[in-house]
C-alpha cells in the first residue's frame, strides 16, 4: 500500500469514528428531558437530603440549626438536560454571623480538666465548645432567603444537588463560617494576638459539621461522564483544600533526605572501600577491616525498613532526635555499604601496574592511592554510583513508616482525606518516575561524556 493510500485510509477511519461519536451524542441528548415531578415530590426529596446532613453523631449545635431551618419549594422549572430547578424559600437562623462574632470567645477555652488537672480529651473539648455555641445560637436572629435547588434525574432516580452555596444558605451560613474558622491563624485575647489552638479550632468546626457531597450529579453520555468524574477526582484530591501541597512538600523532604544520605554514603563508602583494599594489598588495618566487614554484613543483610525503624524507634526517639535526621543517617549508612562494594570493585579493577608505577615515581602508598588509583576508580564507578543514588531516592519512600512526611506519605495523607486511592497514589508514582527518568537522563549523558573522553 502506498503512502497516499495509507493517509487516505487513516482519514476515512478518523471520520467514521468522529461520526459515530456525534451520532451517539445526538441520540443521548435526544432523551435528556427530566421526568415529571410534582412540587410535593420535590419537597420530599429536598427535605430528605437536608435531614440527612447533620448525621446520627451530630453535635447539639448543628442539630439545633437544622431544627430551626425550613425549606419550602415554591415552583419547579425544567432545564435543558435531565434537571429540575426548584425555586425555594429558606427560613433559618443567622448561625454564621453568631460564629463569626464569637469566634475569639469560642476558641479561648480552658483546655485543662478541673476534675483531673490534665489536658482534656478531644471529646470533652468538643462537648464544652458545643455547649457554649448552643447557648449563643439560641439568641441568633431569624433570616429568610430565596434560593434555587437543582434536582438531577439519574438511572437510580432524582438526586438533590447540594453545593456548598446551597447548604450554606439552608443552614444559616455555617459552611462559610467553618471555612473561615479553619483558615484562622490567631485570635485576640485581652487585646493581644494569640495563636489558635488546633484542637479547639477542630472542635468548633466539628460542632457545625454537615455530611453532604458538593459533587454535581452527572447525567452526561458515558464518555463525557467518565471525563467529568476524572476532573472531579483531580479537583477533590489535589485542588480542594490545597491538597497538592502534600505532594510538593513531600517531594522536598524526599529530595533533602536523599541529598544528605548521598553525601554520607559517598564519604562512608569510599572510606570503607579504601580500608578493605588496603588490608587486602598490604595486610595492614586488620581491626578496621574486621569492623568494616561486620558493618557491610549487617547493613546489606537486613532490610532498610527494619534498619530505619530500629534507628528511629529504638535509638533516636527515646532521646528526642528528629525523625528527619534519623532517616538521613539510616539511608546514609545503608547506601554507604553498597557504595563501599562498588568502589572496592572499582579499585580492584585497576591494573596492579598502576600502583607499581606510582611507587616507582617516589610516591608513598597513600599518595599513589590519592593521585593515581582513586581518579581512575572514580571514573570507572561513576555510572554505577549514579544508579545507586537513583535506587536510594526510591528507597526513601519507606521513611513514611516512621511518620516522616515524604513524597510517599504525602500521597497517603491525601488518600486518607479523600478516601480515594487511585489519583493520589498514581500521582506519587508519576512524580517518582519523572524524577528517576530525569536522573537516568543525567547518568546517560555522564556515561556518554566519559566514553568520549576515553576516545
């Protein structure tokens, strides 16, 4: 088949595929009008959705707000897709204004239990804040608003669309007020700025917590629906609440741990390799050589995860040493054992005549090693060392086991917040892959440069 015929065939196939998609979308759109729904039926659906939001474990404050809130459906309007827009009148209390006006008071709570004289548990703190907030809410002003609530018809029936704005209006502004409380860094106490107690801030937001999904029901064709779900998952995992910061901060921790561990590994590895080679060639440094052999046997014979947990939980944590330093030392010691064997192999590969040539020039053993043997060794083992450091970068992911917020743990934190495993874990894998591919590219350039120098 000629090149022109191949191009023509490809164009025909592409046109057929586009036409098939357009036909599918046309037939899907032709049946996008929602079924008939009465005002009473819409009212029942909306009431059920709002009644479920406080949840069974809700605090008294949010229960009180829910009891004081009423939503009345006035009329229905059918949209261009499978949606119905309900014009509603909301009667509630201005809870958001009360929370904003008394935030400093609610977050300035004595956290010491008078009965025991020790710090209150989070449950007791929430109960104490909830009691104060409930007393304030009982004097809140009533408010009335007009809002539009959308209902979407899915294959499982009608679903009430509850974005933050709708929920905020129906429950007196507690959603926006809780977001402002979460963002607070300090409060004013006796005219001075005081850092907010994180437990108190969390306790206050828990008192007005509502359970709902702000995701818009998707009634699109399957392909568009899949793409919309993908966009929503991306937003929920990375954009919402700035979750992407867990990835960037984790990457920065991973890079720092790797960098300092590489330095320790190089220094320790070269020292151990020199000691072992010196012992093999001269018979000296027997005690140091024995210590090096034990070090290599232990570090290469046990998993790095076990080493990390022993170094942190058994040695460093009892004396208060930071987990970052524990990770650096562990990975540095582990890498040093492998670097030592790489360098030792490089030294032993250098022709024995090089040592003899150095000695014939009047150099001592140390001078010959420093000026003749080591430069050739470094050039020979550099690609292997670079690959060892790439492996080290990936090995640092186990530092999450001691609670270090590295790249792997950053993805795990997002997974714990969103209960979605696919997107954050794939993102972490891609970040590792990009970094490793970049380092491999650098190693490849280095190897080509070394080969060109040899020629």
